[in-house]
C-alpha cells in the first residue's frame, strides 16, 4: 500500500511548483513591461567634470612647485612659479623707457608753450607797428596840408621862405617816417609768420611724442602682465592630476604642466541608443548608480540631449555612402546633472562607469 500512495503525493506537489513558477514568470514579465513603459536605462555612461590643463603663458625656468599629485586645492591657490629675475628686469627697462618718453613730452610741451608765447608777442608787435604807421600817415597828411598852404602863401608873398622851407622839411620827414613805419610793420608780420610756423612745427612734434609715451606705457603694462604670468593658480576647487613639473625645469609657453580636476561640478554623460531617446526631454528625472560605490544611488535630472550622434563628432566619422552599408544603432549622448550628494564621503571622479535610468512617463 505504501508504494501505491507515494506517486499520488508527488502528483499534488508538481502542479503547485509549476503554478508558482508560472506566477513568478508572469510577475517578472509584468514588472519588465511596466518598467519599459516608464524607464529607459543604459550602462554606457560615465562621470564627467571640468578638467583644465594648466600651463605657463611665458617661458622660463621653474623656481618653485607648491603642489603634489592628487593634492586638493582651492580657487586661487598658487600651483607653481617661474624664476622672475629676467621678467622683473624687463619691467624696470620698460619703466625707464616710459620715464624718458614722458620727460621728452614735458620738454616738448615747454617748447610749444614758448613758441606760442613768441607768436603772441609777434602778433602784439604787428599791432604796435600798425599803430605807428597810422600815426606816421596822419603826420604825413598834416605836413602835406601845411606844405601846400605855405607853397601858395609864398607865391602870394604872404609867407616867408623860411616858413615854406620848414613846411617842406616837415613833409619830407613825415614821408620818411611813414616808410620806416611801413618797413617795421612788414618786419613784424614776417616775424609773426615765422613764429607761427615755429609754433606749428613744435606743436606737430607733440603728437608723435604722445604716441611714443602711450607705446611705452603699453610696453610697461605688458611687461608687468608677463611678470604676473610667471605664477599659475588654481582656477577652481579641485584636485591636481598628472603633474609633470619639477624645480629647475625649462618650460615653454603653452606646455601642459598638470591638470586641475573640478571637485565640485560633476555630471553624467549617458550614451543611450537612438531608439531610446525619442521621448527624452530636459528636466526628466534620472537615477544613477556608480559602479565604484556599491549601493550608492544618486538622483539626477536630464539637462540636455546632444544634437547629433556621438559618431558624427569622432575624429573619423563614418560615411555610409562610400562603401558597403551596415546599419548600426547609434548612441546619443545625454547630459544628466547630479543632485545633492555627500561629497566628503563619496569622491566621484571623471571616467567612472555608471548605470543610468531615465523616467520619461
């Protein structure tokens, strides 16, 4: 009897197990379908941040290095500096050149002022000579009238010969005085013209000297600016990375000495398939899991979606019109901002892999 009852018990257990399995499969399928109706996810995602290559804007020998690899720095911290002896000498040379140009400008200004005063005096001399000429012409007119009267009186025997001779002498003297005054006026005019030309000449020399002063002032500012370039500072809070700088090393302009990795502003670039991004919009919530920290889940938000597949911005973009065509699903980079997280506890670094899901419905 025992051998007959055992198969019956097994027959009752199998349907129960089968039912549980079917329910589990249905639950999994429903869950997946419901998830796919509201979320899109990808594991093709990495953390990104600002990474700035640091370099000097002037060449020279390194005098001091103040940081080490992976050291944390704050905005404005001095990273390194060059030997500034030659740069300081150039500043002094520029200061001397500027002082010399300003002295020349001062002397030129004095010369211009003196020339202007001379021209003013010459103009006054013209006015004086003109007044003397007018006075001489008046005397000549009076002497001529007297001479004419005495000449008629002598003919009428009403005046003596001596009176006539005196009138004639006065007329001739007045005539000569007019000529002298005219010559003085002409001389004054010539001197005034010469003074004006000299004043204009000296004044025209002022402009080149003023431009020279401006040039020397610019050269001094450039020398001071180059001196300031001998020191490099951190552009923001972050960490030093890939330092390749030693004391005594000769560096050239633009040569990368180290990198500063932004330690505060960090985001995710998730490369979704093109078929996943049709409903994506800025502002959609996102969940982020960082592979480096097991169990760490971050909240994020879609900031923007790149206009163009990543392949179009590669060094050698594909051209499907040149050969055999194989359709490949393209990836669209989506920038996702990370909301508040514990920066002291979790040090997120660019390049770390992430798993991202975006809720679009």
